C-alpha cells in the first residue's frame, strides 16, 4: 500500500468514490425494474408526483436506467467529466429540493421526502469526498461530438416517436401532430411522466416502452460520445523507432516477440533512464501492451510505471498480451493479475532431427513434398531486389485469407519495408518454378527468428508450410540462426493434459469446449501443427488490473488481432475510399 493510500483522507476518498458508484448501480436496477415491472413502476410514479419526490436520478424508465448505468460505468473508470456532471446535477437537484422543503410545509410533512433529501445529500457529499479519485481525462473532441449526436439523435427519435404515436393512438378525441410529437418527447424522458395534458392521445403500454427504449439508445450514444476515452496517443515516430531498435540491438535476445514492438500502429513510453520501453496500442478504451518491455530488465519497472500512469490518466484499462514468465512477474509486481494464455513453440535447430519413430509421420510428409519437386529459397529481405520484393508483397496480399491483415502481438503488419532488411523470406516453388508459398520471419536477437507471416497458393499441395519450416530448421546455418519461434498455441496445456489418462471431468469438459470452438478458430489445430516439431513450450500470459475488465480486454485483443471489427461506415462511404475514387 502506498503512503497516500495509508492516509485517512485517501481512505475516505476511496470510500466516497465507491459509495457514489454503488448508489448509481442501485438506482439503475430500480429504474429498470420500474420499467419492466408495471406495479413497481406505478409505485415509483406515485412517489414522484404531487408533494413527493424521489432521490437523485430515481425514476422508472429504460432511458433513466441507461443514464444512471452509464454514469456508474464512467465513474468506475474514474472519468473526471462524469464526476463533474454528477456533482452539478446532484448539487442542483439538492439545492432545489432544499429550497422547496424550506418554503413548503406540505413537502416537509412527508418522511419519504426527508429520506430522498438525505440520500441525495449523501451522494453529493460522497462525490465531494472522493474528488481525487476521479482523474481520468477525456478526448477534447468529445463535447462537439456529443452535441452533434444529441441534436441529430433527438430529431430522429422524436420524429419516430411521433409517427409511432400517430399509428397507435386509440383516443377518440382529436390531436395535432405537434401534440403527438410533444407526447413522444415526454415519453422519451420517462415512463413516469404525467400524460393528463394530452387528452386526445392514448397509446398502448408497449408503445410507451418502445419510445423509452429509443431514448435509452440515444442516451447511450450521447454519453459514449461525451465520455469516451482518448482513443490513442501519438504513434511511434522515426526517433522512437530508432531508440527501440537500439534497445533491440542490445537486449533483443531476451524475448522472441521483441521485434513486433516495432509495429507502427503502436505507441511507446520509455523509462526515465531511456533504457527500457513499453509499446502499446489503445483499442476500445484498453491500453494493450504486447509481450515483455524492451530493454534492460532493471529499467523495466520505470517503463511499466509510466505506462500504467498514462493509462490511468486517460481512463484506459491496462492489459498485456503474450508476456513471458519473466516479464509477467515484473508486471505482477505493479498490481496486475496474470492468466496463462497458452504456449509459444520454440525449436532449437541444433537439437532437431527427423530421425526416430516419433517423427515418422512428419518425415514421410516432408519427403512426399520433396519428391513432388518443391524447392525452398531462403534470403534476407535486404538481399531481395526491390521489384522482386514488390511482386512477393502482391502475391502475399492475393493469398491472404480475407480482407483484414490479422495479427498484433506476433505479427509485424508490414512486408517488404526497407527498414526490416534483416527479416528472412522463404519462397517455395513447385517443379515448374512457380511460386506457391511464402514465409517471413523477423529477427530474434542475433541468433534467432520469429515467425511473422505465412501465405500459400490455395491450389498448391497441402503440407507446404511444414516443408518450408523443416527446410529452414535443417538449413539454419545459411542465415546463422540457432533457435526458431513458431506459432503461439492458445490453451495448449488444456489439450495436452485433457487427453491424458486420469484427466478430471472439469479438464475434459474444458478441452471438449475448446475443441468445439476450434471448428471456427484455429485453437487445437495450431497446437497440433506446432507439436509435430517437438518444440520447447514457453508459457505466455495475459495480465490485467481488474477481473471485471477481462471480457473488455478480450474483445479489444480480438479487435487488435483482426478477428473482430468495430462497426463503422460502409467502405463506400469511407473518406479514404472517396478520396481514392476522386
């Protein structure tokens, strides 16, 4: 515990912040229950009319529930803007109620009003006490975006509400479209609103609920725009990349994934001494670092502390994907919890052999491809002429499975860049000299390589990738390497232990579940493909600060790796596409 946390005012600040968050969560539950439970909702309406009032934000409805839920979430993420908004709204409400009760004996006569006043006062006081706990900054463009979202969304939802009221109005009296539009606006705000001012309008309950759901969706959109985190920081600059390459030159042997820190969609934060760095990318409000920090391990804590401080300043959830046991241990000392993701397959080229009964199947597959006339050429990228490299890049794009370039923690995301001249390219040609497959590896220190890219012609024979990897292992001396990092096998230990005699029911169930999902994602197949080389398995870990953020982190990681895409405009409306068309 830090000295500040030990101080009494630090404890009171945390307690005040926690009370504010839990108050909003409780209000959310009551608001939603009031929207779906008719009798309960009527009770809330009865206690929020005439001489009665309810505590801050307590009113039945999906919209009010969505509003209070969003405020609870943003307060939990320590958003300064959410704290200011809650303090202004609750303070204004508290002042209004206090004045009304002071001037009106009717209001003072009801015990419920005193309870509501006390709860609102307690909430406001808790926010004041916990003010130092809300430090996360938002994006400067948020107010403008929120205003545009609110204006456009209110226009659309109010018109839709008026049309829905027009189509379902059951009242015998006449009403104008303006009255129906005003009625729709009222229902957008709350289900508990008094509709006696609209005698010519009578709609079924489901219509009122539907309109309120529309307003809930609008509120979510506006609040997301108002309180979203800073989406990213400055990407790696040329100077940053030069410094990172210097760290790799001195300490690159430590981590097989170190070279992937040079992805240009990442940002970098350096330790005070400049001897270590953490590279990361912000995805969906998650600051996603990959692998271990670069540089001198003694300077890792300084880089990690700066990365965590930046994440907390902006309200990002810090997470690490693919850390080694050494790196994970250092991250854990800074308050992160670890979860084993799987294992990385590492082959020591000097110890590998195709001989023996255990390698019989691999050996047969290798000789089958060899007899078919396939050959492999191994070169450093810097030894490939520019026009030839351009052709290889085009073929790699043509052979890619899907439009999205996948990979983040174990992919460089670029092929043929002049700065990556020490990367190694394997080209596989058939008996007629036609290029059929490509493999690209990035440097792992001075004596190792890490797999970056795999592409093959879909009309070529199966087994080309395995043939190429075996060729590289057996011809490692041509590029001066002694170790090779292959694919990452997620949940490898589950597949290995789950198939053993005596495996428990929970482990067998977990293995069966992963096997089921392997029909769509290469989970078990990657493990099997790597296991045939009889590698050394090195565990890799995911690290996170709060267990409640694990799902959010998983979604962010899937987006970063290219398995999920965030919703957005159609490609034909994309600004870059329109510029290219012009």
